[in-house]
């Protein structure tokens, strides 16, 4: 009985913390790649944007001027060909910022010195009302929500799920 007295509150706190982007990032990320928040990125110029989601997610919508590099299938040689200067200011993003932290770490390991992770990813970008583009370069309200678990964090878009 004593076990349950401690376990139930712990489980409740854990579940409640994951109902927001902040809670999920606190739980899953180590902040090994410094964050850049949406308002800061909007005001900034000169960042190379790397989309670290699956290709089908990128094809639904992405940030303007983003280069798709993928996640599991990232080819660091292609990134190096695009950005040979290892001091290039790079922002990586995914749905909320978990997968992009992994790719940001790989870029750091490859010698890139100015890599940031978009806090909240494309979900936070769209939740704050900023535009995303479809494959033809037109604005769209659609964002790939990855799955229903993560999709609950996307509140200001038409959610798309893979079949």
C-alpha cells in the first residue's frame, strides 16, 4: 500500500508535465544543443534552417528556406557540401525539438560550432501563428502531426497524419 502512495502522485506529475511542449522537452531533452525560441528566430537573419523530420512530414509543410536533411537518414556529407563553413549559423528543427536535438549533436560532433535547436519546433512555430509552406512554396495551414500523442501539442494547424 505504501508503494502506491508514492507511485500514484509521481505518475500524475509525470503525465501532467507531458501535456505541454515545455514538459515534453524537459523530459526528453538534455539541452546539449542550445535552444533558439521562435520570436528570436523570427527577428534573426542568416540562419540556415535544417528540417530533421521524416521526408513525408517535410512534404506536408516546412519553414521557408528550410533544407530537408532527415533524421535517421541524414547524410552529413550532404550537409557539409551545403554548408562547408563549420561556423555557419544553423537552426535544426523537427516537430517539437526532440529529434532535432539528436541531429544538432551530430552536427556539433562533425565540427559545426554555431548550431541551435528551435524550441518547440514547427509545432511552436505554427502555434504562434507563423507561416509554413507546402512543397510548391505556398502557405498552408497543414502540419504533419507525427502521431496522435505528439499531435496534441499542435494547436494552431490542420493536423495531417501518415496513413
